[in-house]
């Protein structure tokens, strides 16, 4: 069952409640939030992530969607990126892939983790598979994994793994 207010994206009641609790912790307990959305191509990972982004950050818009590690780094460091903003790194596979974990780009992203927390940011990473994510993000930074897939009737479905169950 979805719950929706005017101007707000549709969202399952339980997930919305969870996201609002996350929002409260991030904004009032000096934290950040990193979630991963994975699944096969065309299943709706980006759409789901953007729906959740709008709940976490009512000011979220397409200007907070980035497609490369350079854009991601620039957005995090941008003084105009306000506390409590949500940033979606779409197809993060290129930016946070474990096979490139020793590159300068990946080290820069890991170094950004402190800035993400200081700005109390919500960061949603969209990628084809969670298993190619750098271990630091996968194990330590990611608070939830939304695995998106098609049900046999072609409806979009997802399974949520919390920090402990995704390990």
C-alpha cells in the first residue's frame, strides 16, 4: 500500500516511515545516510531512488542527480550543497566499482565520507550490482540496500536489506 501527499512521490507506508526516521536521525543526530539501489537494467532503480530522495529532501531535484565520480565529488564539495541535501549518484558502478578501488577517484570518494557526514547528506548510489561496489561503501558506509527486480507479472518489486543483513 502506498501513502502519498500532494506533490510527493508514491511510496510504501513502511518504507516511507523508515525514510522519515532516517531523515530525523540524520538531521538531528549529526549523521549521514548512504543507500544502494541495485538491479538489472531497466527495472526502475533510478526512479525508486529519486522517489526516496524526494521524501528525504523535499527540495530534491534533477540538479542533485550526478552521473560520474567527478560530478559527485564536485557536488559534495560545493558550498551550495546544503545540510540535509540528497544526492543521487546514478549508475555509480563507474564511480565506486571495486575493480577501481585503488584509483585516485575511489580514494577521493572515500575521503569525501567525512564531508558527507559533516553536511548531514543523504547519498543514494544506483548501480547494476551491489557486489561490484567498493568494500568500504558496501560494508561500512551503506545503511540499506534496495535490490530492485521484476516480479513474474513484470511489476517492479524490491527487497530491502539493512546494514547487518546486507553483510
